[in-house]
């Protein structure tokens, strides 16, 4: 009972903080401190969201498709890279610096090149999402593999277990928490990466919508789509938490102790 009450408090504190911030924003707009041409009020943003809701839903499905497709490929490639780097030192020495280099190049610099090479379809968007989501998965999972209990590994080796059996029974379960931590980061990157790529070319998607409303100086609609992207990222991160609880039920039992 006490823990349930504590969970309710944990949810109420951030919600209250957001509500206070929105109320302060609305009040500053009402007294004229924030001019409408600089920053629309929360009520105007909500009105713009309701007004363009059908159009936003048409665009959001395109962005989510690009984000999920890129995220799935990024998770698969990240898992493969982590596995190869764990069991082959030469691949680790060759691949790890390249992974780091991919994260030093700004996303806005890569996106125009991808559009130039792959056209204005979904291919450059998915590719950019793969680039931004691949690194957290690969590096996090590799750290998880390397943090496996050495005593358990030695016990399995003494019992004659193969490297694949050690990976399946020791390293993979131990790396799942790191995998989900990387996925939690990647899902937010996936949506943002898809939107950034849509800014530079495309026919549908939230990034295309943002470009159009920016050119018409409809800042209330611009803030509406920003809030929508934020809400989508938070919901996806929460979905990863639920998936982690389903895949790792023992983690939930540890938290209760």
C-alpha cells in the first residue's frame, strides 16, 4: 500500500510541475508579457491541434512508420555488431572507432546527403533513423555482455559449455537490461531523426507538416506538432518499460524486494 501511494506521488509531481508551467505560460500571455507573434498561448496551441487533428494523424502515421522501420533495423544491426565485437577482438578494434565516428557527424549534415543519394522517398528517412539508433543499442549491449558474471562464465566453461551456450544462458540474459536501456534512448531518437530527415525533403510526415506551417508563420500549429512529437517520444519510452517488464519479469521481483 505504501509503495502504491509512493508511485502515485511519483506520477503527480511531474504532472503538477507541467501544469504549473503551462499555467504560468498562459498567464504571461494574458498580461501581454509574451506577444502572440513570438509565442502562442497554450490554449491557442490546443486549438490548433484540435483544428488540424485529422491532418496531423495522416502525417504522424508516416513518421511512425519511418521511425519503427529504422528502429527495428537499428536494433538488429546493433545486436549483431555487439555480438561480433564481443567474440572477435579484431572486429572490435576495427568497428568500435567507426561507431564513435558516426556519432560525431551532426545529423543535419548527414540528412541532405541521404536525400541526395536516396531520393525523396522513405529510404533516406529510415537510413537516418538507423544511424541515430544503432549506436546506443550496440554500445549498451556490448557493455552488458562484458558485465556478465565471470564466476558463472567459468562455471559454464568447467561444465563443458560451448561459447554459444554461455552466450545464451549467461551473457544474453545479463545484457537485456542494457539492451532495453539503449532501446529507451533510441525510440526518442527514432522519432526526432525521422522528423529531421523529413524537413529536407518528402511528401508526408510531421517534418513536412512543420516545414509548411513554418513558411505560413502559423506558430500555434508549429508548437502543436512539437508537443505531439514530445508526447509520442514519451509514450514510446513508456512502451519500452512495459515491454521490459514482460520480457524480464525477474527484474520486477528484484525491484519489489
